[in-house]
């Protein structure tokens, strides 16, 4: 067996015992060669990518003490598609080489495909990237099982950030904070140093998330904000100010809504589009305008999935050239999204409660 094959098989043998406690056996995961050449780095220390500050502006990730680039890599698009391991490997490596120092994924992206693709790179470059994943389960037991799978897929022994994924309704919040709720899993994982920081995410209903962050001192919030946001159930108006008051790390997503806000996007025939996404209309903004709108908001960073390296490189280039938009420029972009509000915010709660 070659040395490379041995490294690939150096996956931690860790067991999570559910119930009264969690016993975690730690081992170096996919970093055998690196650990021989460099001293071990404590999991309490921040990752460091020495290219980031030269590549783009950086901001504080809330109170975590981490300096994050304004543009980060999201784990959807190509990274979550089965059979795209080679393309994903190239994207993740190139992202880190370009100075991206934050990568976000989730157990639910491609049912683990995204984590697996990212893990092929992270096993050798863990120290350079702040790594975030998520649980879409609402109970302790289910979330702990999902965390075990996430760590195995990502080939690491810890996450920098573990988040509650896509919290939509108040009954979910109540379940999360119940006696056997997912918040207990987040806290246990943090106490065992399997995760460092805790977060919550959502794009459906801002006031539900407001209640959640007032109820618990999360370190970060990942929220859907873009130029169409102000027109309906606005996260910018109702949620963002509350997160700021709490000093949270704020991460933006849904910048171009999978391209549907972009003027270069040509909608497929209606019957070939998923029902909730159906639209005959092209977008109204350029990708640069979409990025600059979000970069101009008081958020720490913005995660974006890409189809290929060309998109990635262009986005990083725009991030490097960014200067904040003035108030009138922000309002003009918002005005241009009025005809496409539904497709720009397809992920919002559109059916009114009875």
C-alpha cells in the first residue's frame, strides 16, 4: 500500500455514545503527513490562510475572534452533486489557494455528498479553513448521529462551527429546546471540543429566528439576504439588526438565488422547473451587483456555491476590488428586483398561516 493510500485510510475511529454522555476518541484524520512535519495545532486555535488578507477585505466573525474574508465558499452547486468529485476537489483547492478561509456545508447537501467532496481536500488542508456544517435534525440523538457522519465525511476530528439547519417554524424552535432537543447535542459536542462554535440558520421566516437568537446565545447566524429581501418578510429589516445587537457573526446566503436573480439566466421551460421555483422571467441583476449589494450589508461574510473554477475566480476578483455601495446605489438595486421578488425569494414563507 502506498503512503498516499495509507493517509486516505487514516480516518478516525470515533464512537459517539448517545444518552447520558458522549465518549469521543480522537485521532489525526487525513493529516498524517502534515503532523509529521509540523507541531500539532490546538483545536482552540483559529485556522489561518495567509492569502486571505491580501485577497479581499476581512471582517470579524462576531465575537469568535476570527477574521473572515467577505466572500466564502458554499457547499452547494457542483460540490453537492454525486459524481463530481474531481471537479469539487479542484474547486475547493482553488478556493483555498485564492484566499478563501471559510467553507460552509451541511449534512443534508446531497445527503452527505458535499461534505464528502470537501473532506477530500480538508483532510490535508484543515488548518487553513474555518469549517462549518449543519444538522437538520431537531433531537439530541439524531443530531449526534449526524455529527458523527459529518466528521467522517469531512475527514476531520472537529468542526469550527456546527449549526441548526434551516429553522422555519416556532414548533421547530420548541423541539430544539426541549429536554431531548438538538441544542443539547450542540452543547455536548462543544463541551467535548468536537465543535468550537454554535450557530443557527434560516431563510423562511425572520421573526422565528429573532425569537431563537433571543432565547439562546448562538455565536453565529446564517441568513438569506439579497437585493430582493426588503420587499417581503425582510431579514434585513427584522432579523439583521437583532443579530447585530447581540454581536453575532452574521453570514449571508442566497445572494443570487441559484442564479435566478441574474440577467444572464435563461429560465428553462416552465414544465421543466421545480414547482416552487417556476418562473418565465429572467433576472435583473448582474452577479457583481448581487455580490456588491451583500458585501455592502453589515455582515461578516457571504457564502456562495459555484459551478466551476471560472465562477470562483471571478467572484474572488470582484471581492478583491470591492468598495461599499452608497445608499442610492443600494436602493436602485432593490428597485430593480421588484419584478422578480417571488423568484428572488422563492425560499420564503409564501403561504400565509391560517
